[in-house]
């Protein structure tokens, strides 16, 4: 069986923030895959009971760089 190539970096609430983070990471050359329950990503997004949660995965090779960028992003928000 092949080893997994993607690693979970973080989870955010809402597709808008997930898309923002994806663009942020891609600007630095980091590939990102988003995963969200299908019911949470509709015309009228559902955000109750964790249905609006979006997981951001990055490649294992880029995980350390992505973690540093995420820490910088979170520090800037505060």
C-alpha cells in the first residue's frame, strides 16, 4: 500500500477562510487540498454542528514550511 502523501495542517470554520488560506499558501508555492463535507458546501452553507468545517491538507514534504506560514498568519490575525 502506498504511503499517504498528504498531511492535515489545520481545520477552519467556513469555506471562505479555507479559500483565503489556500490562496495564501499557494502564493508561497505550497500545494493545498481542501476537504469538506458535501452538505457544508452549498449555495447556503451549513455551519452548525461542525458541518462548515474545512480541513486543509498539504504534502508531507511541504508540511514544515506550511506550519511556519500558518503560525505567521495566525499571529498577524491577533
